[in-house]
C-alpha cells in the first residue's frame, strides 16, 4: 500500500515538473498504467480513478503515441468489488463509456471491462447479483444495437451470468438458461464448450433436465467447435443417475467414455463415484463393486 502511494506521489511530481516546462519529466503510458494498477491493487480504487482521469485529461487525444492499457479498468473494478461495492465498479465503467464512447475509442471501455463486471456481480454477496449481471448483459446488447458493434456480448459473458444464477438464484437457473440459450441462437453468438457445460449445470435442477441436457449434448456433438469434454459427460451422468429409468443410460455413457480414444473424455474419479453411489443407493451392490474395480484399474493405468 505504501509503495503504491509513493509511486502516486512520484507521478504527481513528474506532472508538476512537466507543467513547469520540463519535458524530460513526461511520463509514458506504461508508467501511468503501472501507478493506477498499483493503487487499485492496494485497495484504493478511488485514488486509482483520480489518477486515471488526470492522465486522460493531460495526454489522451493530445498525443497520438500515448495509449493506456485498458486492462487497468479491470483492476479498478476488482478493487471496488473487494471493498464490497460492485455498483461503484459499474458506475466507474459507465461514466467512462458515456464520456468517451464517441470521442475516443481507445479510452472507452471494451467488452473485456464488462466481462470483469459480470464476474464481479457473480462473486458479490448481493442477493440480486444475478439479476444485476443480467441487466449489464442487456446494457451491452442495447449498445450493440445502437451501432457500437465492439460491445457485442460473447459466449463467456453468457456463461458468467448463468453461473451467477446457479450460485445466487438456483431456482431460476433452469428457466434463465433456456432463455439465454434461445437468445444465443437468435443472436448467432458462437458457443464454447465451457458455456455449454455451465448451461448444463444451470438446467440440472429443472423438471425436464434429462431431455434438456440430452438436447444440448447432441448439439455439442454436431458442432465441430464444441466437442464434449469430461465435464460435459459428468454433467450428463449426474442428471441421468437421478432417474431409475435412465441410470443404465448413465452406465452406457461411462462405457463410451472408457472406450473413447479422446483423452479429454476419459472417465475420472468423479465419473466413477457418481455411478458407484447411484447403484449403491439402489441396492445394486454387484454393479457398484464392478465399477469400483474398474475405477481402481483405470487410475492405476493412468499413473
């Protein structure tokens, strides 16, 4: 903390001497960004904002060689979140956007800043955090629709918002996941395997979880860019074992994983444990013991 304050004081001294005509004291963008980051990481986002705005007012737009690293916005957002004030982080980014959205594309926040904001809300203790993360997503689409194509939400943003509902509002997660997946399709957002996996977790508590997750699984298999991984298979199995009518389907899925040549879908301890416990709970001890034997052999083979 003291180091950040000393760095800030030195930067102010450089500014003072520059104002007096000593051009040798002109700090570059790397120096300014480093001081702002140090202040934010030391837990002083307010001071970090002050230095940022001072820097912007002095250099940006006047010197074409001066380029701030916009990743420092993420540091300031994180600092506000760590103080328990994610709304202050959102206010900071929105003020920057409104001031520089048309004046300076190099200064206005990008979707990366808003990704940090989504993650901030998802980690917040605010019980309405998931709804606020969704509101931020809607804000980005509004800007995109108004011509700011750089603000288009991506699949990772949707994944962060769905995860927020899983953590904060699990009873709403299945409905929201369906809504977001429909929106992703309409908006032609390119999905990633990780986003599919989060969507499966969100759908899991729903009444139609088996059908919904099987449909997603089929979508992934038909898309060359989003092949299932171990998390996908474990998500599938965790849903299938709930119903006595589909527990054998879960077992068949395990056999498919074992016979696969793809290393990323080989069963792990969790895969076996899900099925072992499922068969035990139904009194099928022979099947549970067989799976336990397979698990031991599998883990010894991978050592």
